[in-house]
C-alpha cells in the first residue's frame, strides 16, 4: 500500500473517530462473520467493511471464503442515523475495501470515506445500476431513492460486478467468485419470481403497503404494490400532524386493513395513525414488523437478504388477506 494512500486512510479514520466520539455512539453490536477462512492463506483473503447487512450478505455470498466481511450495522440499526463506532474504525484501518450503498443511505460518512480512500478502495453498490433503474426523489439530498435492495432483480444487477471487484488483487480466483455470483443471482431470481406470485394473490384493491418510512418504493414497483409511508426517504426528516392526517384519510378512504412497522424504527409513530383511523370508525391492525433497512439476527433465515425478504412477503400477504400462507401453493 502506498504511503500516500495510508496517510489518506489515517486522516479519514481520524475524521470519523471525531464524529463517533461526538455522537456518544451506542449502536447495537456490529456483525462480523468469518467462514472457512482458516484454510485460506492470509494473502488470499480480502478484508471488507460493509455498512448494512444487505451489503455484507452480498459480499459474503460472492466472496465466499476469500472475503472476510465486517458489517457495521447489525439487526435493528437505522442506517440513516448511523454514526460509526470506534470498533468500526479499527476494522476500517485494517480493511482492504469499504462497501456502501452510494445514495447516502448511511448519511454523510460513507461519502467522507469514499473521498478520502479514493474510489479504487471503496465500492458503491449503486455503481452496478443505470440511471433508468433508479427512482427519482425530489426532497432527498441524493435525488434518488437508496432502498434498491428490495427489488431483487435490481439487487442482482447491482452485485454483478462484485466478483471482479473482490478478485482484482488476487490471482486465479475470478472464476470461483463468478460462479458464486451466478449461484447467488439465481437464488435472487427464484425469490423474485416467487414474490411476484405471492403478492399477485393479494386482491388488487388490498395491494397497498403502508410503512413507517418510505423504504419500499422499489419493492412496490417490482411486485405491484401501491406504497405509502409516514416518514420520507430518510428517517432524518421529521413527520408532522399533517402527515398523520393525510395517511389516516388515505387508509380510511381505501379501507386498508393493516399497516406495518419496520425493524429499524420505533413502531410508536404508527400508533397515532391507528388511533386516528379508530376515531374515524376504521379499524387498522398494526401488522407484523417488516425488515426495512436492516436484516434479522445472524444465524437465522432473516439474517440474510433473501430470508428477510421472504419473511416480509409472507407477513404482507397474511396481514392484507387474512389468510395463512401455504408454501405448497407456490412450489
Ligand atoms: Zn431507509
């Protein structure tokens, strides 16, 4: 590694350490997963730091035993409000690469790192997509919606170049990583098709997904659901009485039976909406919690993107139809 690059990394880590100390960071434990790495010589391993669980999951699937991935944000952590912890920074100091969303999902710190480290050492998942894939947002700093992982077809496209990126400093492993990538992408494709069938079985007038914040636009576009939320694209933006009233009116007019809290946001905000509907004579159920910007516990099916996605689809189907999901209907 060049001295110049090292200096840049040290200075960016110093900036981030200052941010972490100011914030009195108390984030949940990060996730570090290590798989099969003992059998690989150290110089054959690429050490990655990923911001969100979805990104860490993609790196592990494509990198396999050649990628040692440290994921900053564990279950229940809201990326919009995240500040890196001292532990994150010490992993960053020793990492070869840093991978983030690319559309300011994680606020400002990922951009600080990208600028300081240089583009060769950082990878933004959005780099695999074209402008036409993205949903434009007016009142959001990055101008485009960062929540593109819940359109699995789009996510598959986003990870297409990961095999090349991960293997760039290592000889002879591109083919292995490319095979990992193809396998993972076919699993994403399968889950994508399954979701289209399950959501398609919800009566059309009930295909409305109301959540805490606007994380499901890509999901709605891909799987045919209308989406509404109390908060905007980022949870940094506050919501007011008018937002609650507008949402209540929408739910009452359209007789929507359930709304959904998200695992990384307190469900408290949605309680005012439910109460508002009740006053207007319409009962809305607080549906099961959806995985929005964070995955579930490591080691459970929901600790992977596909597992969390499947759980969301089943929960949405059951809450909006009142029917129990039957796996045998979709085999
Ligand atoms: Zn979000």
